[in-house]
């Protein structure tokens, strides 16, 4: 059965590679070269938070239902991580105007809009995580196509179950660290990224 929104799912994956991997990687290298610490720190935080997307890809390779929850949570957590830190926001705002600041600010706003729209669009697919029957339908399975192609390119000889296991381990570590941050670290440092 053909799914009418398949082309949009593939467009979403392609945009994700561009805006969530390629552009922030270039920006991070650029910020290190120009020694712009505020942007460096914010992008480092971004990479930590967005690692949930990589975990989601591995969970989707194994076709685990939890991948739909982790994908939705990544779209929610990423924009929060980009704007949460008061000290970094101030540091970036007071940074002299230049091409790096302009492109970084544009990317940050674009990512925020992209993630919010992505989260809204992804909400109907949460049913794929909650229903054993739904996950077997083309409606849900269309989301596994791009991760399976990724597996063919980068993990040709690996079994989906093994890659799914890596995804589960990554998810456990991610949730443990996020819980530690929210329950312990956040109370001590508040919305300051530089306070130790």
C-alpha cells in the first residue's frame, strides 16, 4: 500500500541531515577557528542534546516502537537547548556582528521553527509507539525506510537487533544523564551554562 506522505518523510530526513548535522558541524568548526566561546558552548550543548536523534535512528533500524517517542522528544528538547541558557544568550547577543553570528542566529531560529513544526507533525505518529497493530502498518513503517537505508550504507554487515541494542543502551545513558541534569544539576546552576 502506497503512503501518500512518503515523499514528505524523505524530505524531512534529508532536511534533518542538512540542518541538524551538516550546518551545526560547520558552525562548530567555524566557531572554534574564530574562538567564539559562546557559540562553541551552545553548539556543544546542542550536540549533546541532539544525540537523541542518532539514538532514534538506531532504534528505528531495529523497528522499536520507543523510537517514535524518542524522535518526538528530540524535536522538543533541541529548541529548548538552543534558547535555555541565559548567560550564553547574552554572550552571543553582545558578540560583535559578523558573518558567523548572522549565520548562527539564522540557523538557531530556523532550527527552532523546524523542530516545532516537526514535533507537531510527528504527534499523530505517537500511536505507532503505543499500538502493536499500528506499528506494522505502512503508516508507521514508512519512518523506518531512511534508517534502514542508513544501515545499508554504514552498517552493512550488522544485524538490526545489534544496532537496536546499541540504540537502547544509548537511550538508557541519555535518559540517565537527562534525569541527573534535571533533578540535580539544574537546581544548582539554574539557567547558567558556565556555572560549575
